[in-house]
């Protein structure tokens, strides 16, 4: 499970493999298309890629984790552990 979390965080941080990033962008494209935020799945995929490349995907996830964190801080600790394994701890810490 942690391996997949590290992979996903790496993608959102812009350092994932091109194949994995392409799949995430394809999924984002389909979602953007279905909710009417993109005219085509391809346009939605480009929007998803732009969000990842701009750093906004990681920012939004970090904001969400901060807001949803339990009082004991276990969720944030777990998130920072995954971020460290993905080589993104400094980036994530800057956003929290």
C-alpha cells in the first residue's frame, strides 16, 4: 500500500514515471470531461497535466491532508512519511 502511495505522490509532485503520469492524466481527463470542465477527454487530460506540472496538485493534496488530519497528527505523520519516501518532504512541508 505504501508503495502505491509513494508512486501516487511522486506523480502529483511531478516526478512520477511518464507512463504513470499519463494514466493519471487520462483519468483526470475523463473526470473533467464528465463534469463538463473540458470539451474532450484529451482537453481534460491536458488540464490535469497542467495542474500537476504547475505544482497545484500537490498543493491541493497537502491542504486537504492538513484540514482532514486527526488531532493526534497520525495522518500528517503518515503523509510526511510517504512524502519523504517520494523525495518530496521539503516541498510538502513548505505547503503545510
